[in-house]
C-alpha cells in the first residue's frame, strides 16, 4: 500500500487547517505622495506572545505576513530616508486577511544635495 495519496492529502490540507487557527496581515508602504516605498522593513510583533515576523516590501511597496496567530500586534516600518512609523496597532482575529497601508514621512534629518548650474 502506497502512502503517497495520504501524504499528498495532508500537504494539500495544511494551508486549510492553518487558515482556521491563524490570520494574515499585508498591505502597502507609501510615501506622502502615494508612491510605493520599496525595500522597507516591516516588523510585526505579537504583544501577547512576543512572536516577531519581519518582512520586506517589494517593488510595489507591498508586504505580506501569513500564518500569524490571532491577537494584538504592533507594526513598525523603517526605511532609510524616512521617519520610522512605529506603534501601529492592529488586532488580528481568526481567519483575518487584514489590509494595512502605512505612509512614511520623509526624515527631517536627511541631507538633500541640490546642484544648480548657472
């Protein structure tokens, strides 16, 4: 008797079981003009368990963290040239696919070099 069909069934069912006990959080990181911020670091921390998930935004400023246990989370976003967006609170419930868009403000301490020709 081959166990391949059983293994295939268990592998296929794993994501379905995870959806019943977890949630996901995703969205976009944008600048003040609404442009995508690529390469931003998004840290998602569960305040009850201490679980921390770190993801990076893609070229469209999108990020996604899956299989997160339910509960309260704090989201922090960092990117060079921008102020840190911290203490963004979100509560994830069973099966949630919560969207969260975060806008980063320019870092006021950033040095901008302007070259003008006369």
